[in-house]
């Protein structure tokens, strides 16, 4: 077969942010797996092709927290005095094209025969994950036409199958097919396209015959498996005996000094793992408590008296094994409890059994399947200094893009609001007896932003807006100047949030406690092009460090705001430094470029220089003509005479 030439393979396109690539994989996962399955060589066998196709699609996620595009943007923001241009919200097409190319390259490499002349590539080896023990998996059988098509595909080499799939499954025109094949490292894309077959059969590629996500299962060789099981048991017994001999005094592994065996004769540790000592708060304690927070939540759920379930949850918290999928928000220590924690919830939710525990510093979520306990999930979230405003809801489960919340005991009503539709009233949600919401769609982590759901929770004399940012805790949304934040309730505040909600993915999974939006300036644009709005968004974390600040510019008539500047760990736009300054390059309707800048009310004058631009003005707003692409330095002077720079 014609293999991709890695020596002359063109460089990969600039990888997108890892969150964008993950969203593309999740959204188009069946499509990517089908593409890999069709390109992989039939000689692998249907079972290994299925597992390899899933493995290649899952390994398409790029390394790192963000791609080169994000790094370039960060470098531009960090340049001294650099004023970024207007930007819109990126789409998901670039992320999908990137992961599709990675899947295609890996599938072509998997078809290269193994030799002793070179080290094997990862795609040529059996996949580490996913693995299925004791079963053989293969797609459902189709009709005679699908069988004939499968036999014909087996006669093609890898590039030929890739060209056929790109045309038939991806619906790409021939020039685009040639380009993608060249990027994948195919030596002769034209020859691959020439042998890609009759387009009249393209519709057959969508049949269940080639769908590795809808599978049938059959057992493996049972007698052979029994022999292997006996041999493995004997080997494990021999290893255990050898380990015991090595651990004897006088050789091998030494003792742990003065340390006792794990949790043996340790009163504090034993109490922390005893389900009978869990703290249970009275259902009405929040009504008389001096402060409200998670410490006043009662124990709720239909399994609060299941001692075995609670024992498993505490044991997994203290000693998570290899079958436990654990996660922790940034700044959250994942260690065991220091004493008996408080029980918040224990019950069946969808297809899982969930336990929520609180130890004063963290909320911990333990989840296991409704049937069996071979695997479990353990999530940590820092929640110290929680108040009634921030302790309104916790995530119970996420299934198929939907999320269920456990609301605070003082919440009396809940509604679902789309932030992108500020004029619509929230849809009423019926809370369960234990304060559990019905499943609601969670905002997408990245990609095309067509809606952003938030919960409007009523209770304690106020209605608070919270949203899911990928955390165990829901993030509170507020509006107003630093130090005077208020819950989002008015039409103008909802209107501002409708234009900046699609920028929230940039603060997902960072331990965010609340996000405040502040309209700090309005500016009349040159040439009578209307009035622009400047906003500052500050995402504060539970840990109190690495807060994320963004300055946004909203041009008149634009549906969404553009990010003008951003910073991490900056006190700007917060109670400690309640001011902000940012600028953008803006093009008027007549085609003239301007440097626009605006600061909060503390600025008495602004100035700009460099890049062929020089100008200044009194007040907290500035507009100066500039050449396209100008790199300038922006500075300001406060009303007390001190100098202050832009957000960075």
C-alpha cells in the first residue's frame, strides 16, 4: 500500500485550544470513529478495527492546555502596550478539521506493515484503551450491497480508502480532498482520488455495516480464556509469596519506621471513615443559623441511611484506588477528611448513586453505578467561606449533556433562563422533594454558541442567577461596579450578559466562584457610527488566586462583545483595584481605522503613542486615527495624578 511519507509530511495546522478540540471530538465522535474504521486496513479484523477506531478518535485530542492560537493571543496580550484588535467568537469548524486530520493520519499510519528497520509507531500497535475483555465486537451486518462495497474497499490501499471516505462521508469536493490528503502525508493524492470509486455508492457508507458505534458482541475462545485465567492465578500467587518473603526483616523492603499500618489504631482516621459519625444537620438549621452556607444544608436523598454506601464513599475518599476516576478544581487539595464530614446528600440520581459530603473546606461528590461498584467517580471542589449567595446549588449528575442540581434548602423556586434571550421569561422548573432539579441542558464547553442556560433560583428574599462552568459548584452571575455587585435581575443587566455569555467558556473548569459583569464606560464613536459599550468581566475563584479578568468591547449593532484585553491574577476590575483601562483597533463604516480606548471613571486623561500614532485627551475616553495593524502603547493618568496602564 502507499503509506504516508512522514519525512516529507507537511506540518500540522495550528492546533486549536484543547477545549475547542475536545468539544469537536465529543460533538462529532461517531463521525470520526466511522472515518477511522473505514480507513483502517481490513486485515486487522473487525474486532481490532473497532477498538482501534475508537482509540484513534480519542487520541486526537492535542496535548497541552491550549493550542498555538491561544498562545499567540496570550503573547499579543502580554506585549508591552499592545492593543489587540476586535475579535469575534471562534467557531468549531477549525477544531473539527484539526482532529479529523489527526484521526486520518493515525489511521493511515496503522496500515503501515511492521518491520525490524524502524521502531513501531503508536497507531501500529494494539490500542491500550479502550479494551473489552471476554467479548468480540463488530458492527451490525448489512445487505449484499454493503458486503460488496466492503470487499471492494479491501482491494484499495490506505490513501485510496481515505480519499473515498473524505468524498463520500465528509462530502468534500475534490480539491479539498486533495488538500486534506496532502496534509495527512499521502505521497500521491491524485492517484488516491483516481481509485476512490464510483460516487453512486457513496450513500452506502452511512449504513450500519460501517458504524463502529452500534455494535454486536460475541464471546471469545472460552476454553483458551480458562487456561489463561488459571495461569494468571498461579502467577499472582507466586508473586504474593515472593513479596511476602522480600518484606521479611533482614532484606527486601524495609518497614515504614514509626508509621502505623494505614488507618490502624488511629482514632481520628477511624472516626472519619465511620458512617455512623457523619454530621447530619437538622432540616431547619438554616432558618436560625447566624450565617448560611453548605454547613447548614441538611442531609437529603433516599439513601441517607444506607451505611454500606456511605462506608464505601468515605473509604474511596480516603484511599481512592486505580478504578476511581478522580478530579479536583484548581486550588483544591484532594486528600482525606480530617474528621467526620457532613452528609449533604445520598441517593439515586439517573443511572448512578451519588453521595455529597462537606468537610468545611471542600465539597466531595462520590458516584457509583446503580448496579455494581467496580468503578467510581470522585470529584473535589473547594468551597471554604461559602455564604448564602454562593452556596445555592451543587451538581448531582451530568448525563448526555444534561445536568441535575441539588439546590439549597432555602431555594423555593427555580427557572431556566437562556442568557442569549434576555427578553424571554425563565421557564419554570419543578423541584423535587429533596430540592433536586429536573435535567437541564448544560452550556457547551466550546464551539458555536447558540444559547447559554442559567438557573434563576428564588429564595431568601432574592432571585440569583447561576450557571454551570464545569464545576461541582454552580457559579453565581452578578452585575455592577466592584464592591457593589448585585444579582442579575434587570433588563439592562440581562442585555449586557446576553452579549458576553459566549465568552464564559474561557473560565470553565478553573474553580470559579462568581462572575461579575461591569459596564464601566460608554463611548460615542467617530464619524457618527453610534455608541459603543465597554465592559469588564471578573471571574473570581474559590481559592482567591488566579482570578480571570476580561475587558470587552461591544460595537453598536454587534450581537456579541469582542475581547479587548485579559489578565490572570490581576486585581483590576475588583474590590482591591476597582478600575480598568483597555483599547482596541476599530474600523469605521467609511473604512478609517481608529485606536479606541476607554477607562473607568478614575481616569482623568489617556494617551497613545507608537506605531505611527500619537494622541492624547482629557477624560476617560480616547479616539485617534491609526493605520491598519498599528501596535501602540496606551497609558492613562488617574484623578490623583498617578499613572496607570492597560489591563494585561
